[in-house]
C-alpha cells in the first residue's frame, strides 16, 4: 500500500517536471526567436548603412578628383595670365558665405568673439572643397563649438569666431533662382498598408533627458535639413535654442539662445521651419494687432539685434498663423496657413525678399491648421478645423483634391518615401491618424490612434513625424509616452508605446543620420532615445 502510494506520487512528480521543462523550453525558444529577429533587423540596418557609406566614400573620391582637376586648371590660367594671355578667372564657392572684403577686414581684431553658424550649401552636383575647422571660444549662450557637416555630401563646415567687421556676409547663391537639390527616390509603400497581422517593433535601448533651458513650456522642435546633428527648440518664453547632438545621439549641447518674440506684441513663435539651405530659421506668429507675421533668424550673423528680422508683408488678416513649411520643390518658397482660413505661398525674391500670394482664402470655412507640399507635384495640402482636406494645384490655380472627415483636422504630413501617401491628424479618439492616397478621391486607406488617460480633449500641440523609411509614424501624446505606429500593422492601435517623459509629449522626431528619436515635453526636458 505504502509502495503504491509512493509510486503514484513519483509518477505525478515526474509528469509535472516534464511540463515545467516543456514550458521553459517554449519560453526560451520564443525569447531566442525574438533575439534572432532583432539581430537580423540590426544586420539589415548596418548593411544598408554600409552601402550608403560606400556610396558617400565613392562620391567624396570623385569630388576630390574633380577638385584636383580644377586646381590644375586654375594654375594653368594664372600662368597664362602672367604671359599676357586673356583668361577666364576660375572661382569656386565657399561652404560658408563671407564678405568680399574678408582679407582686408581680417586685419581688425575684436576681443569678444561672436558665435556664428556658417551656411551649409545644399546638395549639388558641383564639388565642394572641404574646409578645415577652427576653434571657437564658448560664450555664455553656448556649451560647445562642434563642427557642422552635411550627412548627404559629407562636406564639413564649422562654428567659427570672427571679428564684428566680418559679420556682414553675402549669400553664395543668387536669390530667386532655382535650387539644385538631390531628387529623392519614390518608393511604393501604399501596397504594404495593413498587410501584416503583427507589427515590427522599434527597440529603444537607452533614453537620456536633458534640460531644454527654456523658462516656459516648449512649443516646437525641428532639425536642420542639411545636417540633422543640429536641431532647434522654441517655447512660450519666445526663445529659440540651437542644439547640437553629441556622443552619437546620447546627449546634446546648446550652441546659442535667441529671443524670437514678435516685434509688437512679443508673442512666441507658433511654428518653425528651416530654410532648405540650413542657414536660416523662419517663425510665424499672429495676424492680430498689426503684429509681425513672419520672422527670419540668420544663423550666419552675430547675436546682436540684426540676427532676427521681420518680414514687412502681412497677408494674413486675423488670428493665429498655425503652420509654416518649405515644400520640397526646386523653386525656393514656403507656405503658411492661418486662422483666417487662408493658405499663403511666399516666393523668394532678390535681396532676401519674400513675396506672398494667397493661394486660397475661401476653400476652408474655418482655421487652416496644417499645410504641406507634395514632393512630385506642385500641390499644396491643407487640413482645417472645418473637417476638410484640400489638395490645391498651384499651376492650375484650383483644388485638385477634396475630402471631408467626421471631425476637425489638426495637421497634415506627406510621407517621405511614397510621394502619393500622406497622413492627417484628426480629433477622433483612437482614430487620430488617417492615411490617404492623393490619387484616390474620398478614400481612407487606414485609421489608427490611441487611448488618452490624462485628458478627453485632443490637443493641436501634439504632433507626428515619419520615420526616414516612411514605414513608421511617431506621435506625441497628452500622456507621457511616445506612440509608434507601423503602417503595415492591420490593427487600429499603436504598435508600441515608449515611456518617455514625466508629462505630456508634444513631438518625437526621427533623425536621418543616426537611429535616434528626439522628443520634447511639457516637463521642460528634451529626450534622446537610441533605437534600432
């Protein structure tokens, strides 16, 4: 009897041990499967990085060869000039604009240096010779003097100190002319939307938070279009802080701080946009009380009063100007949308002048909350609080695309890779984000969003950003998290949410040159999140 009971207990114990071992092995297999997927993802990423690096290396070698050829031509030209032969003078552009009388002005010395950000030339087919970096003294408004380089062309410029007599600079490129820029490749991403039953996760390895050094809540975040190691933040204190990323995305140092309040009412910037050349920052304000509507901050000038100037034209008639953006077109221009229902196109003229032209004032019956330009067509997208979305053909002078949703629209954002795809932020809970194809009328490709715990209202200050590959969207939240959406995922919820701050997150932006997300929050901190 006792022996039988003992055998029964041992048998049961053996069965339990086997089940536990099986569960442990299943869990281990799942863990190692995720590990393999993660490593494959990293391997794919670094392979693509290697290919891009090899292309950049080949491009630099080609430019060096061209530069040496130009140098030989210049020597031959000088030799011919000495022999009395009429020659054509060979000039090459500098990577940063300087005064024509630079040699004579260098003789004057000023003891107190100024922090200047040289302009970075846009990507062109012309070879741009590298310049040696020069050291700069750190002023009270800066924490570092790093070098600036363009991730596309790998051409270095630097933050340098110059006497006040050299502050006045001339732009290298002629105003009003077409820019030469690198055409992006169109990729078909629309067929991938909602095709996967499970999301591909973005792994956040480390997060670091630094003080924004603003006195009031942050409002905007934007990175430099030619060098995303540089980014700017603005806040309700009217200040604009320029930052540079350090330690491969682990930290950032503030380079300068500038008061960009409007000239009359001293309002803070409502929105920011970089000039495509990366040497100027544009901010929009309000049309009420005859106040300044657009300001331009020239990063090549010192920290005096002439660094920020205000455009004289005031095409908006009332209310806040909600958005400003430079469309990816060959002709340099920017767009503004305001509470007066208007969308205005500002064209660049000679002598740093800008000519505004209202594209439309009556299509929207309420405030225009967001504007954008498509990459492959001169079509201006606008989203309004009247629940309407328009695509306005600039050349034809009429609305080519019309759509109306069930709630107010607060922003519009074209995809960086698929030129027909764009996203609109709306006020519907758990369906805040909608995807559309500009070629399809009255058709919504996908709608997804998130639940809010902290508030019932949808804030227009919460903004989104596309990942460089166009497959992911990052969004701020009234909760202290960053929501990530994989457009291939067929669910209506975020593919993941990253705990990022102590208070609401306004925006999280993906960098182009490194796997880093930068976020801003009402906790007055900037978050730097390393991802893969």
